[in-house]
C-alpha cells in the first residue's frame, strides 16, 4: 500500500484502496493461523491515516513518488516452537520511494526458463507472506546475470503462467474474430497473489467495455502460438510498486518470444491508475486521509 501527496496541495494526502489492502492482510494472517485477524478494518485504516499525517513531510512529491506502507504482523511468543502463535505484533513499516524501475517505463525482458517454482496449488502463494519471496531471490539473481529483468513464473506440466517477478501479469490478445481480450491468470488455483492493482485493472477495463477481460488459465504454448501468429499484442506486469510495467521479451525453451512494447493499452492503464492515485481523477478508490 502507498500514501500519495498531490503536487497541487501538499496537505492532500491519499491512500489507494486501503480496504482491499486490509482484506488481504486479514486473509494472509488467517492463512498463517495468526490470532487477531478479525481486527476492525476501518480502525486500522484510521490509525494508518494518523501515521501518514504525522509522517507527511517524508512523502516525496511528483508522479511515481510516494510513501510505501507495509502493514506487518509477526509472532511475539516468549518461546520458540512450531505452532500457531498466541501473541503477535501488528505494525506498519513506512519508507519514501520513487519509481520502482530505474529504467523508467522501459520494457522488461523476462525468462520462463527456470527450474524453480514460486508457488503451487494448496501453498501460500495467494497470501502476502515472506515465505513467498525469500525463495525467489536466488533464481531472480541468476536471471539477472543472464541479462533478464525478472522471471515469468510457470507451474505444472502444461506450463501455466502465474506471475512475473513479484507482480501479476496481463496479456492482450487478438482473437480470431478480430476482437481483443485482456487476460490474466485466475486466482482459483490459490498460487497467485490477489493484487490490488490487478483487481483495479480488471475493474477499470471492464468499466471501459471496449474489449473482453478474462481471468483464465494461460499456458506458455498459447503465448508462443499467439506470438507466432502476430496476435499477442501487449503484455505487462502489474503491482503496487511498479503500477504497470511493459514486457517486450520472454525467453522460453532457449529462444525469445518477442512482444510489441510499449503498447497503447499498457500506457493508458498506467496513466489512468496513476491519475486516480494522485487525485487527478475523482474516484472512490483514492481515499483522502
């Protein structure tokens, strides 16, 4: 979650969809059998609002800049043991941040050629827990040494696409009848994080009503086929830190699948979400505090 300061009024402080962030925090705590996951959502948002107002001088101004907020819960039992905690600490980490990628809006070059798996059905991939991120550090570093920005995580014999790095992923396809479809992997398997930016993009594009929006299984074989036919129009990652980041290449089975970047839809979504976050567009998603 982030706090934003508009460039026109330094006292105009906003949070982007804090209710969804609190829901994900509760769900993640429940997945870890943490007590207190039924805390008062609005009271927590009020507390975060007071914290942000106290720290408002730490919020940098300008598009792409914000105060990163990480609500965190840790067990504080007096003894060590492999059991659900009976005592915990719920607190918020804050940090001023700028644009996530120093290269700006430059497209990402990904690799799906990895022996590692980020998450799996029945695991904790749908929860915001540290255990989902630590195992990705080593394969991520290996990918960067080979010249790739991130890993496109796949799962199973059919090589189902799941996430890109620590972001959700979207693909814009042209269907056989010439209409377009924006597709993203589904949450039903439980191996994909229900990103707030992901949900916002889905809802925003459905409001526009200009193309189909699907949450469905996407395989690497489909990506290859659509790219070979010129029907893979755009691809991008989406998340709190980066908002939207275009994808230009995916290495798979030793060769690069090339994707047009940066596409018009990618840019439109990026600017539309940013305008809401910074209060340039009126929306109930941008909550004044």
